[in-house]
C-alpha cells in the first residue's frame, strides 16, 4: 500500500500486487497470462471517498508490461481497478494519475521468468558421497557433497542461500542442528555440513537436503542413514580396485580396503603373512561414514610380496572408542 498527497484537493491510496525483488514467491510470472491486480482508492484530503474521478496507470522500464485498462473511472467506492501482466522479465515502474494530475504515487512490480522446473541435485560419483545406508556420527553430524543445476526454461540459476538440511528419526521427530554452507560457494561443487545440536541416539534417520532456484522452485533429496552408537567399523570389504576379482599388483592393480566408521579418528592398516610376520603397515585418517585405503601390493621393503593368502588388520582410534578388526585377502601375480 502506497500513499501520496498533493495539490488539487485529493490524494490516492494505491493497493497493488505486493511483489518483491528478493522473494520470488511474491513476484508475478512473466508468461503474459499470470496477472496481478492494482486497486486505486481515491479520497479527498479528509479521507472521504471520491467518485467519478478519472484514474490512469502507466508502466515504464519493461516493454512487455500490459495494463488493462490503462484509464478508468473511480466507482461508488472510490476505487479504480487494473490488471497487470508481462511477457518480459524484470521490474516495471508504475505511475498513477488522478484527473491527469500526478500526485507522486508510484511503485515497482517485479516479474519473474516462466520457470516451473525445480533445480537438479546431482550426487557426486565418488564413493565418498553420502548414500542411503551410510553410517553417520552421533555428534559430528554429516557432510553432503552435491552439484546443483537449474535446467528450467528461462532458468535464472540456483539460490545457494536457500539450502536447508532437515534430519528426522524413524518416529518422525525432527532433530535440531546447524547447517553450514561455507563449502558451497559454487553450485558445481557444493558441500554442506550439518552438526546436531545434541548427540543423536542410535537408530535410523532421514536426511532431507532442499534447495530452490531463483524463481522459487524447490527440490529436495533424501537419504536414509544410521547412527550405530558403537565403536565398531562396519561393512568392511577388501577387493581389487578395478572390480576384477583378482588382485594382480604386477599388472598395476591395487587392493582397496573399505569400511564405514561411526565417528572420526585415525586408522592403522596392517597386513600379515599366515605365519604372523607383518609385511605392510600404513596409517590414515577416518571420517564418519565411508572410508577406503588403497594398497599397491608392495611390502615394507618396497618390493611386491609373494602370492598367497594374507591377513589384514584395521586398528582404529575413534572419537567413540578404539576398535580392531581383521579379515583375509589373496594375491595372485601373473
């Protein structure tokens, strides 16, 4: 609502579509058919309604704006009503006159593109990306890495400030936390972290990541994850990195040791012959969720170790405690 007073014994109150330069929900779609309504109420200086005055509206700054009508007469309620639409995107300045007198009553109407398509959330191809079934830390939260695109017609880009993360348990209860988009300065590589306000009890959770484009279209992706509440590494696997099923280090192959951890910390990978002699050892860091360590088949002395069956041991010192787990693997050099 805008008010303006001036010479000539009258002033206007203009009610118009409340549109905003920052809130796309409050903008008019520039498709030529979506309309806003402008109502001009004409009163005298004492606030009494005036009837029969000629009210006109005009638009500048945007060529595709259509006002219908452009001139009309105030009715018995002192009101004159106009429709406004546009085929162009942008801002239109609207000027109102009463009986050809400009009382200074003007305002801006914002038009957005006819984009009804929400942005696309693309999970990274890396195994380290968040996936349903992953374990997350009860206290350290979760890290989500995605790329975001806006494929809509006349799309105007992704609004990175709109990103939100919601975490609910299996009973539907929502858990408070703090999302950080510090790692999300560009849409092509966006990392958001969410840290719980209080330690999450063991159980299953749904993580919902939401983002909208600059036209207000919202997209959400969900993952179902678990909090174990323990110290054990889980989903431990060892196999050739190329997925061939045969670990042949002479052909350049590597062995991948993967596991999921309930919290961050450090890990030691040790490999032993069946007689108990250690042939390899390395250390690394652990993050909550998926982790992996690669080994090229060389021993402590730098040479390739012999064919055979070996025992590997993972010793992890985590925020939730210390754990040690073992497994077997085989090497077949050709």
